[in-house]
C-alpha cells in the first residue's frame, strides 16, 4: 500500500469543522478541502476562509467546478439539434445566447443540464462537490501511487441511512458522474472512508467547538439548522421560511436563476424545487391543465407556501425529501 494521505472535507458546517479540529488534535498531516458550489451563504465562505488562522490548522484547498467546456458543447448541440426537434428559432437563439459560463458553478451546472437538480436526480452533489474534490485532491494521490483516508463528518443520529454506516469502510473514490472505466480503475485503488464522529451527538459536536475555543458558523445562531447550499434543493419547509425571513437576497438569487434556467429549457420552465412534489400532481390532476408558470411553481410560490400552517397547501415532497436527504451528499461529508 502506498503512502497514506488523510483528506478532510470541510463544508463550513459544524460536523466538518469538528472533523477538521479532530484531525488537528490527532496531530496527523492532512489536506483539507472545500468545494464551493456558488450557492453558499457569504458567512460560510468567511468561516471557511478564516478557519485555518483561527485554529492554526492547514490551509483549505478551495475547489470549484468549471462547466465552460460542457456549456460550449451544449451550445453546439442546441444550435444543431433543437431546430430538428421542432423547437422555435426564437427559443434556440435565446438558449444559445444564454448558455455561457457565468462563473457560478451551481448556476452553470443548471444551465448546462437545462434544469435544476431534484431529490430523485441529485446531480448537484456529484458535480459540484465530489467530482471537483476528486479531480483536485484525490486523483493526484492515486496518480502518485498513494492511498486515501477520506475523513467524513457524518453521524449516525442524522438519518436512518447513516445510522448503519461503519467508522471505517473501503470505498471506490471515483464519483458516479465519471465514466464506468474510471469507476473500474477506482476499484483497484486503496481508499477508505473514515467517520470519526459517527457516534457523536449534536451537543458533543458543539461542545467540541467550545473545547477548542472555536466559534461555530454563525448561521446556527441565526435560525439555520444546517449549513450548506442556501437554499438546498432538499430544504425543509421551516428552513425555507427562515431563509426567506432572514436572508431574502438568497430567494432573489434563486428567482433570477429560475428565470435563466427556464429560458434555456425547451419547456420554458424550470424550478429550483421540483414541481413533482406538488400534491396537485400526485393527486391525479391533468398535467395538461396544470399551471406550470413560475409564479405558480417557482421559489416565490414556495416561500408563500412555507408561511402556511397545516391548513395551507401542503407539499408532501419536502418532508419526504428530508428523510431521504444525506444519502449521497452527506455520506461523503461533502455537505451537511
Ligand atoms: S447542499 Fe443540497 S443543493 Fe447543495 S449540493 Fe448538497 S444536495 Fe445539492
């Protein structure tokens, strides 16, 4: 087995901060890495930036997915193929003019896919976190003939899916978004997931920050139960309401993104939260009669819904999604 390389994923949340502190306490040389999705709160960026100087720990490698090449190919595809599929010239022209990199990974990913991720098609974790971390930090380790210990800040009490995760587990480090040949190569590499916080309770995580004299991300003291994308596509109803109340600029941002992604989608409509969570559809409504407009299905409508009590229109999906949350994103310690 080649030289062991410890890699700690940092998201700016409490668990990954505890993980970083734990690695420091163990005195092991380690590499810390943060994947910037372009959809984080500015306090999280500040928190991650300042963590090394506040703790005396190693600098954090900052990675960011780049979709420039894929957007260029998409422009070509749209210009060539959409007209043959009966898409109007106006739509094609508009899409081609907008399918350019903005520099924001989350938005660029959605422009490239011409849609937002959803609970069932959660390509955001792989594309924005796992893959860029693999390319920048993990793959070079294997190319040097080394072995990987991937520190992951997941905890059993967070979900049923995580409760069964072992502390140490052999893994294939290659993201699912990469070709099968690369995945097969990954089988031969020595890579382990290490989850030192697996038995920790939430209070222990905060207590660990206190013990090290490190303040946690201020978002926790400002109504946020979790730190990650703001908002996350899986965010709960109460979280949506808190975000709208305290950080309305993040709702404005998503509203702008919905307009842009809708403009490059064939259907002319794409929403941040999946429309299929709307009970109006699951109750057997005719999809042809459904009001697909952004004013009915977009983030503003979800914010209004988030203010309703049980008597308001309920979307079962968000509650269900929360139960399903963490299956990929958090197993990797990529986000909270
Ligand atoms: S935090 Fe949510 S939106 Fe962001 S990458 Fe993870 S699953 Fe996707």
